C-alpha cells in the first residue's frame, strides 16, 4: 500500500514538472508551435516586438504570461489562413484583418498548441482583372476593400488585377476630402448609386468600371415645391457657391452641375416639418443645408408658420412681481396691470418666468386652477398653452421681527462671508453688531465663513452653542425668533473680559466679568466692564 502511495505521489510531481516546463518555468512563459509555410512572406512577433527569426515549417515560440503573437503578411503578400489547434482537436480558424494580420492571445492553458500559417503573394494569386476607366485620376480615390489595397490610377484605362472570390469589392470616392464628390460611376454601362459620396462596386472578372469625376458643363433645372404658398418664407436665403440668388422660385431657375446650393431656413417664424431632395428625406441640423447639384433637382418643403397663442394673466398687485417672456436674463419684461391681462406669444416660445420684486413675495400661482410649485428663490417657471388662465396672488413682505447678529471679525473669513434667507437672498453683514429685520418666512437662515478655521469658530444663539451643518464645517443654519441674539465668533469663543470691546457706533457696551452683556440702563451694584474699562458700581 505504501508503495502505491509513493508511485501516485511521483506521478503527480511528474505532471506538475511537465506543466511548469511547458509554461517556461519561473519565467512564466508558454511554449507554443508556429508552423509557417513561407517565412519570406510572413513576419511573426511576440507582444508587438521585433519580428522573430523563424524558419519554414515548425518553430517553437515562447510567449510571456497573458501575452500574444502577431502574424503579419509582408509587402506584396497576404494571409490565406491561420488556424490554432491542440493535440487531438480539430484546427480552429482565426480571424484575419484585411487578409494582412492576425493576433492570437496565449495563456498558460495554451501550452503546446499549434498555430499554422498559410500565405500567398498577390502576384501569384491575382490572376483575373477588370478595367477601371477614369477621366481625371487626380480627383479619384480607389481601393480593393477586402485587402485595403490602394490603387494607383492614371487618366484613361487602368487594368487592375485582383484575387477572384477574395477581393470582390471596389471602393471609389473623391481624392480630396471636403471637395466635390465624384459625378458618376457606372459598371458595364449601368449607374452605381452612391452612399454619402462613396461608391461600392462588386467586382467580377473582365467587368468595366467607368468613373466620371468631372461634372459636365450643363445647366440643371432646380425646382422648389412648397406644401403651402403661405410657407415660402421658411426659406430665408438661397446661395450658389457662396453667392446669394434671388430668382430661385422662378420656373427657369438653373444651377450648373457641380455647384453647391445652400438653403438657409427661417426657424424663428416657421417650423420645418420635412425636406426632401429628389424624393430623399433630408435630416437638418441647425438652420441651413448644402447640396451639390449633379442633375435636375426637385426640392420639396413642408413647413408651418408658428401660431400666435393667447393666455390670460390675472395679478392682484403688478408692482410686486416681474413677468418675463423667456429666461429672465433675456430681460423681455411683459407689462402687467392689476386684474386681467391678455397676452400673446408665439408657438415656439411658450416659456415664461415670474419673479417677486424686492421686498415682495408670490403667495400662489395657478394655471387653469392647478397650483404651481415655486423654485427655491420664490420664482416660477411657466410653460403656457393656448387659452391658459394664470392667477397670481402676491403680498408685501413685512419684516417686523428683529434680531441682533454680532460678528467678531469678518477678516477672519479670508474667502468671504455670506448670510442668506431661506429664499437664498443675501444680507450684507459687518464686523460688530448688525440689526436684522425679518419675517418668519425668512427662516431658516444660513451663513458660511469661507476659509475660516472650523476648529476655532464658535456660534451661539442666545448663549447656546449652535452646531455646524456638517462636521468640521464653517456653514451654519439657524431659525431666529423676535429678539434673538446670534453671536458669530469666527476667531473663536471669547470668555470673560476678553469679550469686552467698544461698540462700533460709539455707544457704551456693558459686560459682566464673565463676558455676559448687560442691557439695563440702571446697573445694580457690582463690577462691570464699560467700554473696555473696569468700573465699580456702588
């Protein structure tokens, strides 16, 4: 039994050693076999490095862990096929890019696989041809798509050899990107349609492809058809090769073949519903479209003029609000009177903004009886429809509550200090005492000392410490009541006599020795700090 265990252990160790050897030992390389039919036609690389020095037939190639090999056809050659296989398994075809290159990723599980490469030369395999006739070779770009072979052309007839059933697609386009597209391409006398200026021709042996790059010197009739006579204004301008023309609606309007016609559209007053050129629907981006005239052209336009819509806006006190047509920054103010207002606006711009005037608030806004929601700043964004009924209720803000805001030193907030109401309107503060008049709707107040030391800053409301909104923050939120005292000590919590200072307005400030301010006009007996000096009252 012990002998059997020893044999099994030996077998496991042997398998492990074989696997380690196959992977390249400590270097973590995987050894594979690469069989090349002709190394003069093929280059093999590892991880895109320098070509390996290989021989015809079988070669052992070591690939780093998670690496790859690249198989590339040399100039004038192409790959007929690349397969990979494991011992006892059928070969698997590998994808080849344009019959020129193939990449194979290798892992430690691929140890011992075989990669077989079959190649050929174009000179040997291109045994059929077609004729490519070109009127102006300087304007034509042509290639065999499957092998990405660019063709060198001359004016007149060009005899082009190709690999039948492998190089079956001829691509033709303009040599100058951005220039005029090719005028016409035919194959054996039949027109080939283009897609975005590119021609795709299926090749057969002895076929004749004719390319007419230059446009004929002919006048092409251009006709405009409108869905309604009333929408002709949708076209604001027509230009031919950059020159404006005014007779484009004439029955005898023509454009030279090869010229560019530019259509500009009036999108302020009209909605362009559809544009077709020679029956093909065109997608418009922006307010213009360019088209190269090649022959007789028909332009079909469908549009409608933006309708004028109407709404009623009722407001109790117009002076309490500002009503904008569009975004408020455009400053298109709609003038309102007390009571009912009839407003007119275009179908294209149905957006309005309503903002409270300074010292006022908007209590409610209803559209057709439906209550609308306000933005954080108390304004309203409204999209009105034809016949909408808008009701606006407003009021003056009565700030009859008072609080004292004491700030030790605003300079201790190097990046600014802001104090704002619930509607985000800001209140200017100064170092020292500040009297704040407010209403309950102004709550809660928020303030921030930007750039101040969060570890030092202390805020007290009626003597009680207030926590910052976030840990280690200099931003606070408080709800104030009438008569409250808010102390904002940016430089830190003052204690005792250190808190005593002369008032900024010259009035006497009285504190007890513990730093508590005293507001009584008749002081009881005791020791006080008055205007920074110790005073004994007997």
